[in-house]
C-alpha cells in the first residue's frame, strides 16, 4: 500500500485501517521525527508470528526446508 503521513492517518484512522484490512497489505505511517510505524492486518501479523515460531529452531527449520524441497520435486515430476 505504501506510506501515508501521520497527519493523514490522524484525520481518519478508521478509513486507513479499513484500507489496510481490505487490501490485506501493510502501510507505513510516517512522522516528521522519523519514528515511523507500520500497520498490518492482524491476519498477516499472526501469519508472521507462526512463521517465526516454525523457523525458530534450527532443527525444525531444516525439516521444513527439506519438506518444501520434496514437495517441489514432486510437483516438478508431475509436470
């Protein structure tokens, strides 16, 4: 979605939040002091947390990478 100023966000936060949720994309709210924030849909945030959890241990991350490679190889064989 890009970025908007804090001033624009402050004028109509409900509209901005609706846009973020509807587009399912993050938006950066910029401030003059450089202390910017990012607003993301809760669904996306939960997905990020799940990914971080799954990749949190080296052993589990390696297992997941192996599984992805196996799935990709199976898909390639079926083509």
